[in-house]
C-alpha cells in the first residue's frame, strides 16, 4: 500500500491579505486554484476549502496556512481520506478509501499508515495489525477471501518471522516464515490435526528433519 498523501497549500499567494484579525474570504488564483474560508495574518486559519485545478479538494481545518486538525481530501479519481492532519499531512486517526474499493482505517504518521490499522480489499480479504511506513510490519492477521488465515509477524508487507497459516480445509503450518513463504523450522498439520511434516522448510517446500 504505497500511498503517501501530500497536501501542499500555496499559502504564499495569500500573503497580500496580511490581516491580523480572522476573516472569511473567497480567493481564485490565476491557475484556477481556489480557497474559500477563514484567514488570519494572510494565511488560512480555521475552517476552509481548497480546490486544485486538477479537481483535488481539501475541506477542513487549517492552522498557520497548513492543514491541521480534522479534514477530508478527495482526489480526482474519487479516492478519499477522512481524518486528522498535522502540518499538511495525515497524522493520527484516519480512513483512506481507494476508488477500487480498498479501505485503510487506522493510524497515520507523516502521510503514511503507521501504527495500528485495518486494510480491507475489494474482494473481502483483510489485514488487521501493525503498520510501519505504509506497510504491514510487526504482529498482524491476514484473512483471505477463500478462508485462509495467517496470524503472525510481518516485515515490509510480507510474512516474516514466526506465524501460523491455516488453510480453508483446516490444515495448518506453524513455524518460521521468510518473504511470504514457509522458511526455517516448522510443523505442518493435516485437517485432522495430525502432524504431517515437521522439520525444515525452504522457500515454501519441506526439506526434511
């Protein structure tokens, strides 16, 4: 999920309105950019709406010319972020919904998913767990639409470390993972719970005791 949301507000163009008290204005710039809302000292402060020429739109709170507080960013393709901002970037709790139906709900840091979060895909598959730098990192649970389920550790978006994969028929692998595949020491149980393979796995294949 490499989605970094950047919200650059061209506050310098409002410098001519260097008014100490807070007022409400509507400004249209030569390139078609439009700001409507409160300003103070020549910068957006308070509630405002910023519309870019390409159709991108931010509606929410400003402080000292930057998006700060609660806000909604809508992109030209219909994707949308609703949540908290700090210094023009998503920070805190927020939800990003893609045009293709995917949705991330959780914590953000500097424009990226970071902390606890839930990603739900259009096909119903879902990840719930820790994020870092916009990817699953740490402990998490991934459930596929076909019923498979992995519970364990992730690194850079892939299964890495210790984890358990349970298949739709009830069979499961418990052990070590690397780059999304069973790798290292592990045990595979059949659907009745009987040990089928136990020992060393490499790139998803059982290699022996």
